[in-house]
C-alpha cells in the first residue's frame, strides 16, 4: 500500500503528495489499532477513488476530461452561433416561448398584441371561426400532460405546440428535449378550467390535464377538435418541425 502511494507521490503533483503523506501516516497509525480492518479498508477505497491505486490512472483521467471539455466547449460554441442566427430571424431572445409565438403567428391567423393589463394574452385571431378571440401560445418540448394556466388572466383559448410524449422520447433513446412539434392542441380556456375545478385539480402552473382533453383538443396531426380545422398549407408548415 505504502509503495503504491509513494509511486503516486513521485508524479510531482503537490496535492497528491500532500494526500499521500496524510494517508500514509493514517495507514501506519491504524495498522496496529483495534479498528485496523475497518479503517484500512476505508483508506483503500478512498485511495482507489483518488486514482492512487493505479499508477498513471489520474493522468489518463485528466486527458480524457480535457478531451471531453474540449468537445463540450466546441458544441457550446456551435450552439451559441446557432442561437445568434435564430435570434436574428425572430428578433427576440431564443426561448421556446418566443419561438413558439413566432412559429404560431406565421401558421395561424393570429396577430400578436401585448397587453400589460392581460399578461396571459399573446394575441388575437384576426380571421376564421375564432376571429377576435384572444389566445395564449405555448410550446412545450415534451407533452407531459401539464399546462401552465393563469386563472386570474384567462385568454379565450390556449394554443399548445407540443413535443413528443415521454414514452415516445424514451423509445427513441433521447435524453434531451429536442425542439419538435409532434402535435398541436387548441383548448377552450374556460371549459378547461371548469374541468380542472370539477376534478379538484389545482389551477395554476403545471396543472395536470387529463389525456382525454389533450386528445379532444388536438388539431394536428389528428383533426380531433372541430373548432379549428387546419388547411393543407398549415399542416405542411407544422410538419417542418416534426
């Protein structure tokens, strides 16, 4: 044990030299004590975690960490450049909310109107069966069955762009939350809140909406909601983000 620790000390790493000295002292002091078996076992595990039990292991780990960080840094730089390009297109910071608003207002007949008195309203439908109705637009990277609701400032409708279901994401082996639009849903806000209150569900951030309501509100890809039927052009545009 002492020889292995001494080999690590010869590496010239000041931190490891200090740790080696203290662990060597502890090893010698405990070797003759009644707690020797337990203490020495603990010290061996501690030394192994520090990479002291295998000469050269820490240097290999250091190189691997450096390569990993170099790769990560390069990916982050690429992401930053992409965000600059996306921000130049939408003229807003790159968040799902702003992106969803930008996409929705170019596919649906919605005019964005920010009103400080009604912070939950993103705009109004300006034509079609929902003309003059207010709407709140949200894009969720994953459809987890929850919806952020502001009961004191309800719009007429919630237009939800949703990513894949968690089960679909797991089947694809995805650990991230890719920006996809797997489905679109149009909820009547008042009817939605009434359903939640009848079931005793808390109305607010991350309100749990039952699966049947999500299915009934779906306008893409399945035209389940008769309140709003997409035309072929709208469906093709949504398909770009699937």
